[in-house]
C-alpha cells in the first residue's frame, strides 16, 4: 500500500510493481493520496475531541494537515472488499467535479484496510444541525438566507444531474448532507459516495433518524434510483427549510408527524402560509415561501414523471417559470406506513407496517449496488 502513496505522489522509484500499477490505473494523478499516518496526526489519533459527526458511512473528524489546511476526514466504516484501484478510480471521477454548491473532495487514503476521504472543512456544519437540529438557534436563518440555501442546493444538484459527464445521481440528499460555509453558502456533500462503497455492503447502519422520509417510494419499494428520486428527496428538503421542521417528528400529534403529508393536507385546504416557519418574521416574503412549498410538493409527487427536473426547479424557485400553471398531484408518501418506531397508535396498524417492511426487505433489490443508502436506512429502522 505504501506503493500507492509513493506512486501517486509521483516519487519515482525503481519498484517494478509501481510501474505496473501505474499503467493499470490511468489518469489518477489529480487525486491527493494521504498516508494513514498523516491523517492520524492531523486528527490527533482520531480523537473524540476532533469528531464532528457520525453518519451512515462512518465517522467524520476535523483535522489539520501539516501545511495548516483544516479538513474534514471521513473514515468509511464498511469492511471494504473493493480493490484499491477501483476505489481510486471512483475518487478520481468525484474529485474532478467542482462547483460552488458541492463540497470539494481533496483526496483519500486507501492503505489497507482503511478507506478514508478528505474534504474541505465547512465551518457551519450541516443544516440538520443548525437549522433543524440541536444547534438550532445558534445561527439566524432569515428568509434571504433560506432562499440562498434552497437555490444553491438546487444548483448543485442540477449540475450533478445535467452538466457532469457521466451524470451523477446523489442518492442520499438530506439535511445532514447539506453543509454550510462561513457565509451560509450550501454545499452538497457525499455525492458519489454510494458508488464508492462495494455492492455487498448491506450492514451499514445510520443513527440519523428520519432518513426514510427522504426516500422516493419507487426507490424504497423497487430500488429504482433515478434523477427523479433525487428530485423527490430535494423536495422534502425544501419543505424542511421553509417550515423549519424535520420531515418526521414523532413527538408531534399523529396528524402532524410527517411533514410531507401535513403540507399536502394544508395545501388542499388552500392555506399553505400556515406551515411556514413561524420564527421567520422581518424579511419573510410569504408569497415566495408558498411558491417554494409548491415546488416542494411538485418534486415529491407520486408519479416520477410528473416531478420536474432540477433545472426546471431552479426556474420555478427564481420565478422564471410560473408554478401556478402546474397541477400538483398527491405526494408519494412512504413514511406513513414505514416508520416502525412511530409510537403505537393502533396495534393492527403497526402489524401492517411491519409486514410491509419485512416484505420489502425480503423482496426488493435493496442490497443491490445502486441502493446503498436505502439499505442503510432500512437497517436502521428495522433493527
Ligand atoms: N466537510 C465537512 N465539514 C464539516 N462537517 C462535516 C463535513 N462532512 C461531514 N460533516 C459533519 O459530519 C456529519 C456526519 O457526516 P456523514 O458521515 O456524511 O453522515 P450523515 O450525512 O449521514 O450525517 C455531518 O452531518 C456533518 O455534521
Ligand atoms: Mg453525509
């Protein structure tokens, strides 16, 4: 493995093995390869004090490299059977993608058995922490800040879907994957990450509650991953940002627990304004906020084909395209029968949910290569 470090740092050696590998992995030069030792030093031996998060793919640490650069170091938790070469080739693809609304991947460490990714560090954590979660209140997200976040995320996703070649599906758009820099510019993280993990990983678990609420029904039940499943997740996120609420909140009264369901019910009553975050005051443009909520509903419609593309979403958000000309149909909701940990409303109801879950777990292609994040979510819910 040190062979790789030497090779990618382009230190010429006389080792034949190096030359052979160099030929096998074309065009990998643009990727920074870090040694395990230097990342260990950067994080003070991956100390708890430097840990900034724990997610479905592993732990994330804040670290400082020798040259003073502050980075986020993500240690992938899977027992990867993926070869180093394959891992690096994928990294190469992802690290070449640069956009204002995407987190920058600096490089990685692939010394066996480690699989570690190194990103630029974002000072203001994720919107699940700062806008929806435990650190809520530390930053004031006024309406203009939220508009910037919603449009920025849409731009990042449209770029992945429509401008990068080959197109990239994110597959795990959710609040904890939207990070904020010091100016509250949103950066989508973890794009392409599902691809980096080997297809046999089905045991990755996540502690993030409510991830299920972002999954498009066709993704959850048939493992069908498309741009439109990302659009669905984006729609849920949009509703969260405008309402300031998580997609699922089991502490609320039953009819209020699932944000998407709730928003749809309120929309049908024609008074969308009532669900806008009440902490928004001074600079709130209620009409614009209602437009954003409608876009969220358009993105989460049950029929994939009816959901707009991400570039259309941008035009709707910016007002270049009139949302009111669109007919909005009922959202595809899976959370209402999926969440096994939703209190006990009715016994029979619960039993049905369990049955549906287990049949999905047995029959769907959730463990197949395209659905890492879905399987991760289900593991968490069913354990
Ligand atoms: N580049 C980064 N800069 C700062 N914090 C980060 C960065 N990447 C991840 N984090 C933090 O670590 C947490 C865990 O990240 P991750 O492993 O992607 O799990 P998840 O997205 O499922 O929460 C994130 O929610 C975020 O708070
Ligand atoms: Mg993440």
